[in-house]
C-alpha cells in the first residue's frame, strides 16, 4: 500500500507553523528607546521620546517583521518620520537591530508591520 506524498508532508508543515510560536525568546533589556518585537505585536503600544532621539527596534521573536511608518499594515510615508529604507520599510529578521535616524519634529506618528496588521506602535515625539 502506497501512502500519498502529501500525507507525509503534513506533519512537517504543521511543525513549521507551530514551533516558532512555542519556542522561547530572549527578553530584551528595558531601555526607554528600545522597542522589541514579539510574535505579532511590539512589546509596547506607545513610546515617548524627545526631539532628536533615536529609536532602536529589535526583533526578538521567531517571526519575520517588515516595519515602516503607517497603520494596520499599510505603509504611509510621512515627511517627518526618519527613513526606514528605500521602500519606506525595514525587514527585521530575528535578532537584527535597526536604529532610526533622529526624530526631529515633535508630533505623534504610527509605525506598523506590513505582515501583521494588528502590530502597531504610536511614537510620541516631544519638544
């Protein structure tokens, strides 16, 4: 009796989908300008920084994130947001840090993950 190939592949597909969520991730040190990324959320909803400060983003999850200015996975280039890259987004594999240029204009801005619509961060820049 021959077993169809797809039946043999199903356990590996299930493991590939489930295992990243089951593994532990290293906690990040708490610093006022450090934002971590978990499975489908930032490690906070809001960050407040001073004019001229930078934000460091670190993906400490097992999921890939692609972050940029915008809300609910929709990138919206804002003139006063530091560059996230040539396409206005930054690909964030596990453990890869990204430090923005200084935020120079007071205001409230949104950062989102294009892969996870529920992953949003409000950035408040004070004068």
